[in-house]
């Protein structure tokens, strides 16, 4: 049966939500309203509105959906659509019904029952069966994918070690990208079932954090070697940072500036070199390598400052560094004066981003949080002109402190 573009779009909207809906679990019928937001053209184009309403009537006549019309506007202004027959829905789209997929996955699990003595695997199987029997949201789309999840889960950490993820994927599936495709679902199932991600269990969390540092410090390694940065910029992986015993500075009260964005980091290394002894690029987040360097800085008695975006994300990153440093970090150009000055160059913050401010609890950031809620604007770090703030500190410059 040929269906119109509007019919297909309506069916796709219902199909996208049906597997996670109460309707699928034999609850209330799935309902959608606000179709004019989904198809804005039907409010301004008479032909589009006519085609849309004809599609609604066609699907209703076929028993797929039931329309609810605005009072006194039957057949003209749609209030909502209710799904009546999910079997017909998927039939019109030419796809298997989620229930047939669910039964196929349960059959696969039944065939697996009793084939393993591994308790971890048995717990994972029972968890999957329980989700499927209760029609709970399930991250795997078909039985073949579930079979691949369990084939990966049957692999041992020893068998997985020594291979790149893609090489292991070729060995298991003859597909270099198969593990990358199924691993998110496998992790979601395993962590809710056992408290442990499958990627962690098999050692597949192939994360290689690194951090970038610059300044006049000397990196002293645990084997006695010493590397003088000499103002240069160096990117170090966590494996190298973990062999660093300490970082020595030319004087006992160094200042370190942590910076959120790469371009600003490189500019600051030159423009602010007379105000700070070292710089750290946190790449928008605070990874394990950043945390290790921050620990080395604080151990060396450094005063750590952070300069980031004046927006919800930037404040959350500052909060994280505040936590990592035990509360010893201070803000640099993250204040109300800077915010007001650059407000004309601000950008609109989404409601979802504004919601993130609820997680910013540091009293020092409260005025900024309030201002962002009031204005709905954030300031990107890159628009702040560092050349305007050479005297941000009233204390002696680095050169003066070294001379003393």
C-alpha cells in the first residue's frame, strides 16, 4: 500500500516513541498533539493543510489512529492524534512490530539458558529477560544485535588484551566497527544488571587522556630525570604524567592559570606570561591527565586560577576544578565586571543550558548564575581581549618576584 508523505511522517513520529511508551506496555494509548509545530507549513499553506488533514482522515479510516478535533472545528483543526493499532502502524511502514522483535530476543535468551557457568553472564541474561518480559525500554534493536552483545560478553579480558578494538572486532565479527556499534548498548545493559560496564570488564575503555602545559617550571621525573620547560608548550599523556614526581618552579609562590579553550590558551601563554608562571589547557573538560597536573601544582604550593567561558558550561568546569583542587582555585576574568563588559557580545543560552546552572552551587559564582538566568546570555571566552588586563593582579609580576 502506498502512503502519502504526511501519512509516513505521522507514522514515523508514533513509531519513534511507541517502544518506550506506556501504550507498548498495555497502558494508555500513545497520544501526540501540537502537529502545527511538527509541520509548521500547515498553518500558512492551504494546500499543505489540506494534504495533512487528508492524511489524518486516511489513517483514521484505516483504523490506525483516532483524531481528536478542536471543539466546533471537526475535520478542520486537529487537537491530537491517538494511536489505535500498532500492528497496522508498523505494517504500513514495512517494519517488524517491536513485539515480534521482543519475542525473537526472548527466544534467543531461552536458547542460551544453562549454556554458561559464568555467574556474571547469567545475571546479565536474567536482567535482559526481565526487561523484555516487562516490555521495558531496551537498548538493543533486534535479536542479531543481542546475540552479538552476548558474544562480546563471552570474551575474556585476557582474550581482549593486546588487540585494538577494531582488531578484536574483526576477530569476533569479521567487521572492524561492530564492537564500536554495539558497545554503548552492551555497557548500558551490563551496568544496570551488574554495576559494571562490559567495556570496563574487558578492558575496552580505551581512553588516552592527555594535558597541555606551558611555563617556566621544571618537570622532575621519579627516575631522577629533569626536564626544564623553559616557557615551551608541551602536551603530555597521562602515562607520562604518572611518572612525574613533582614540578619545580623558579620561586616558592608560582601562579598557574588553567584555561578552557585552546586558542585562548595559546594567546595567554604569550600575553599573560609576565603575570603567570605556568598555564594549563583543560580542553573544555577536566580529564584524568588534567587532574594529575593540578595535583602536582597544588603540591608544589602554586596558586591556581581558572579562566573559562562565562556560561553554564564554563561555570560547571570551574566547579569541577574547584573540587579537584580542594577548593584552592580562584577565578580569573570570571566575574560580574567582565560579564557586564562583554554582554553586548553575548549569545543566547538554551533553556536546557540554563537548567545546568542548578548544579552550580559555589557562592562565588552565584552572581553570575543569577545574571545568566536574568539575561539568558553567555559570554564565550574567546571574545575577551586579554591585552586589556595586564594589571589584573596588584602583586609583583613574575619577573619582579624572581628578582627578589
